[in-house]
C-alpha cells in the first residue's frame, strides 16, 4: 500500500493513499485511536481558536477525537452531528452535503434536543480534513438553522481549494 508522510508537532505518520476518483489520490487521515497524532494536531490548532468560543460542533466519525481534545484543552463541551438518522432523534435538523472524499452525497442529522445548547452561542466547527469544503458548509448551515453563530471554522488539514476561511494545522496534497 502506498503511503504519504505527514509531520506535525514533532509527530510523523505514514498515512495510506486513497483514490476517490480515477487518477486522483489523497492522503487518508484517520484520527481514530491515535492519541499522539491527534494531540499534535490539536497543539497546532488550539492557539488559533477564538477566545469567545462557547461550544464545538463536529461531524462523525474521524473528527471526534480532534474535537474532544480541543474541547478538553479549552474546557468546552462539544456536539457531534451524525451522518445518519438515529432512532432516538426527534424532529432532527437535516442538511444535505456533497463530499469529495466519499464521491457521493451525504446527509447530516442533528437531534433537535441539541439546539438549546447551540442557540445564541459562538460555535467552533471542527473537522479532520477539508477538501472541497462541502461538509464544512453544510455543518455551518446546521449551526445557523439551530440558532448559533459560527465563530471559527477549523480542520486538522486541508486539501485543494475548499479551505478558504478555515483555520488548519497543515496542508495535504492532491496526488
């Protein structure tokens, strides 16, 4: 398997290359289970987080460890927006999104019970990687629909041109 080296905060990882479209390969970042890597990325991002942040909102799954570490560093709570409806959800906020990484459309789901935590709050959006920016824009729409204000958009890494206005720890190439 071909890999790509990522160095951040003194930590090096050789991540697999994924081919979402013929002839396009991207480094596949997965924060699940790699605390050292997540903390290195968090160490680069946390100083960029606005001081008036009230809450972090992220999307499942790989972004959760990064959101958790950022939240812990600032003593904030965080909310996870789901990628499929759960049986316990009542009147969820639903937002469609196009995902470059998956090459297919997705739907984001926020259980309505979380809106009271978002309403009138300064929200920091956190993702693992931003490529086209579609998921980040959809996440922002979810927060606005829940009555929150986006104070910052943050991602561990960005690829391509979709990361304008997003604070990141590093850049990944499109190969």
